[in-house]
C-alpha cells in the first residue's frame, strides 16, 4: 500500500478513533461501533469503507454480523508514534 493513502485514511479524527476502538477489542462487531460513536450509520460506514479500502481493517461476516479487526498491529504503532510527535 502506498504510504500517502494510509496517511490520508488516518487523516480524520473519527477514523483514528475507530481504529483505536477496534484494536482495543481485537475484534468488534460493526453494531457495537454504531453504539460507541455519535455518527449516523452512513457516515460510520463511509469511514469504515475507507479504512478497509486501504487495508487498515478487515471485515469478516459471521452470519448477519460484520466483525472488524485490524489487519496489522503496525498501524497502532504508527498512530502511537504520531501522537508522540
């Protein structure tokens, strides 16, 4: 993945918070994220779509549930380093 695409995807406060929440829980159902964030469903879905498109998060279907997880722990290292900067 091209670095600028990763940085662009992480260039939004909400997307960074979504990544942190998923990483904290290791796997989380999309329905749980909807309860956690004060965003309407379509806005949350767009943020998640962008994160999936660049490969930061992955989605697995389990029945009717969509389970989200972080594709690599390196993204959390990147976020932590950026917060120190």
